C-alpha cells in the first residue's frame, strides 16, 4: 500500500488568520497595568504597605472577597510595584507568595519561606522529618540575616487553617518579636469571611491588624474589564461588542466573577478560532457556556468518593429505568442495595446514605425536600438537577460508574420488563 506524505499539521494551523494576537492577556494570572474599578483598593493596599520602604513593619492585612473580585491579582500587582520601588530606594522588600490550597501544612509553609529567602539550591530543609520548631528557628535566622523587609502573601489562608489549625499563623505573626535586622508582615487572602471564628483570638488580632473587602463586580464594571483585555488580546473588529456584553452579563449573574467572565470570553474565541471564522458572535458564547458547565460538572462527578458515586448512580438508574422523576430515600436505598450486591462493595447504613444524599445536594447534582404524607408520615423527595442522560454520558467516562450502569442497569431493566409483563 502506498503511504501518504503529510506536512507538519501545525504548519497548516499556524497559517490561519487568527482572532487572538496576545493570548496571555486573557489568562487570569495576567497582571495588567491598571485595574478598572479597583483604584481605591489599590491605593489603600499601597498605603498600608508603604512603611516597609522606610524599613518599618507594615500592618498585617486580611483581604476578603468572593472569587474573581481581583484580590490575588491586585495584591501581587501592588507587591510587585513595592519591590520595584524598594530597589530604587535601596531598602529591599521581598515578596513571597504561597497558595495555601497547594501548601497547607506548617512544615510546607516554613519550608517554602526558607526556600524563597535563600533560594532552592541553598535550601537544606528536607521534605519531611524535622520538628516544626527546628524549621521555624532556621527560617527565622535566614530572614534576619537578609536584613530587609519581607511580605508573605498567604492566598486562600482559610485552607491552611482548615487543614493545619492556626499554630503556624501564631508563629508567623509573632516572628517579628524574634527578628533584629529584618521586618516581616503577612497578607492573608480568603473568600471565607467567617474562617477567623475558628482561630486563636491572639492570632486573629495579629493577622487582621488591617482588613479590606473586595465587593463583586457588576455587569457594567465587568464590561469595562473585558473591553480593556479585548483591546490588548484581539485583532481589531474580530470580537463583537455584544459578545463582551453577554460574557459580562453572564458572569454578573454568578456573583460578579471577573475570572469567569474572562474564561467565558477566552473559550468562546478559542472555539471560533477552531471553526476558522473571521469574527466571534453570541452563538460562540452559548457554546462556551455549555462547555464550561459540562467541564465543571464532569470534574465534580468524576472526583466523587466511591460510595457517593454508587448512590448518585442509584438515583440516575431509578430515573432511567423506573422513570422516577422524583424519588424517596427509600427508592434510592433499594437500588443502592442492588448496586452494592452486584459490585460486591460494603453497603452503608440508611443514616449514612441520607448524609451522602445531602452532600450530593450541596454539590448541586440533586435537590431534595421533606414532604408530609399525612398519617403515612414524612419522607424526603429527591430529584436530579441535571438531566439523567447528561450525567449518564459523563458516568460512562468513569470506569467505576460505567460498570454500575452496565451491571446494575441490566438487572433493573429485566426487573422492569417482568413488572410490565
């Protein structure tokens, strides 16, 4: 058979006229030169941190706000400006950024700080094995030897408290007492206003010497943000103004999340580019919205624990094979027992099944309400919030849930056929 010779497929793709001229601008990690509708927050944060340029310790700061309100981006931007200015003044201020979702133990936090101060090559702290007090003392000495001001940003600090408690924050907020040549301050960022209820009162007062709250963006503000990015990101005339307004409006309905608005715009343009069109219209926003919702739903379902998957599958099977648009906990328990038997897994108690149903409700996968049946008592009525066939399509991509569909589903189908006959 004669073989066909292909040119490199990326040569063909790269020759296409593109809508995007600078993709980096659309990333949520991009730091613009200015932040529309956040002038006051930028100014306030800069004023709080200004004493570090004089060699003094600025206040520790807690920054609150919902996802996509600019907390992290503006904190990084102001601290970058502070570092640049400090080099001019020959009063160096070093910034250390730590995402506490990724690093959420006392050991990990201290190790990261030590690594950032001296550099990775000179960091002799092992991955594990040392006592926290031992690492603390080494990190303190390193910081003091620097003879400069250090600002540590603890992003999603509530994740650190939830995982490891407030002991590490107690050590860090009290470190200045042990420093002679250097100054250190903390910036905690969180979208959970109530997380400080669970920490030591001394830590709470030290960490929140100053606080700031970032309010959600409204639709008009999101339009300004997207227009700013669009000018830098797209070739002129490629993206319709209606597209930007639609992306902003959709995100404004979801708590004013600028990150979501940017993601929606970026995915819409990506789809349009792959279609080879010369401009982007609102149809691509709809397609992008569907893609984002599907991706998020898939992530939630695929990452559920094993027993949660078994119970969700039971609810789906009830609707698929018994045509139950609403079902009681008893209906779910009956199918769940069948699933456990066929897949040879331990069956949980009715109480635990009810708890997992509540957790699935929190994920937005189902809804449930307690209904009174008069003298027959009360029961919880459960309904899928997403179409069973849509969930089924995602379940087929998970080997465990696909097995449930095939093995338990076959048994239910036979049972239904017997009932009909």
